[in-house]
């Protein structure tokens, strides 16, 4: 059965012609775009990661334009577009907006079918997702405080005169872990500076910071009952020191996606493919409106 646009034009067949699906995940710190071939194997054709800021939220059309240019496609070539993340409402050309919890879970299940728990450490929040039968069973989120998030790591790096990329490897050289007791990011920064002034080695301070974050994250996800396999996603998954600290808390290894920041966008594209196919099976149009690469004008 062919897929039909809302104006009645045939754009692709479920079998035969190529179909393309896009997922856009606008997080607090990073914007991610994935374009996927949905006709056969669901192969990712291109992906983009970039910083999220006021202009990126307002001009997400430029990010999509760049992604389309990588694979020589136009917006009309995309069968379905799903937006997710905090900034999902700022994508006027998306066919649908879906919460990041659903999209992260769908993306994780596609990569790790055995996953039962997901820990997502983003720039401004941390999420725990419980998966059963490939679907979201429960979730918990910390989005009120920077503790346990990527922002906490940024503040730590700044206080020590390092980059975020440096702090993970340096922490692995620690001979001991210095306890960082402050829960608030502001007070924790002061505590880190005080420890430095006392002559505590930087690597020991960093080990303590990672242990502190791991303890907070573990305390949060305990509320949804942690079960193996556990997958770590988000920018925090790229920090080897934080990964090791969380693994020490769990007592077993974490699973890490090839690109930990893309799982939400991957899930969004896959959910778009499912929605398109269901519409086709019912003989309904795919997408509810005509699309064009426009700015989100409500930010002006």
C-alpha cells in the first residue's frame, strides 16, 4: 500500500521505493538530527550533533537543512519527521512531537534489545527509564537541580581550569577519592576550590566528583528498581570516569551506545516510521500538514 501525503500525492511505497525518516532531538545542551532509510534495514544515513542555544532553538531549520545536504535529499523526500526533547515545540516542520522518554526508550531497544534500565545524563537533567517488553514501564527524572548532570561536570572542569573532555581520563589516575559532600552545584564548586587549595591532587578531586554524581544518580534510579542490562546514554556516557563510578555503584558493566547522545533522535525516527506505516495500513494520509523549512517564529 502506498504512503500518501495530506495533499493526496504518492511519495513512497511500503515495499519498493525508498522511504526516509528524520528524528530531531533538541536537548538543553545539544541538538541532534538523524535521517534514516526506512525501506529496508533502517540504516542511519546521516547524523548531526551541535550545541543548543537561543539561535539553534529558533533556527532548527538550518540544522535540518545541513543534514539533508549531507545525503542530497530535500524536505519533501522525508516521509515522516518526529521532534523530541525540551525544544520539540520549536520544530514547525515536524509531523509530530513525542516526549523524550518514549523516544529514548525506542532508540535504546533498537540498539540493545535486552536493555531493562536506561540512565540518561544530559546537560541539565538526568533520567532513569525502566523498560519491559520493549516499552516504557516507569521513569524518574531530576530536572530541578544541576547536581548529577552534565552542567555539574562543566562547573567542575571550569573550577579546575580543565575541559570537560579532560576530566574523565584524569580521574582514572586517582589514588584515592576525596569525598565531595555538597549537593548544590554552587557549594560543590566552592568545596572543590577549597580542596585544591589544601593541596589535594586534581585527580583525587575528580574521582570524588564522579563518585558524588554516581551516588546521586544511583539513588534516583533505585526508585524504579534497577535491572540488567543497564544502558548509559547522554553526554555523561562519554566521560570514562563517570562511567566507571556508576559501574562501581552497580557492581557490573554498563552498555554504551556507539554515539550515546543520539538515542533520542534515533528513537524519534523509528517512531516516525512506525506511525507512517500504521497510517498507510489504515489508508490514511501520512503527516497532517504541508511542510517547509521555516523558523519557529514564536521565539522572536
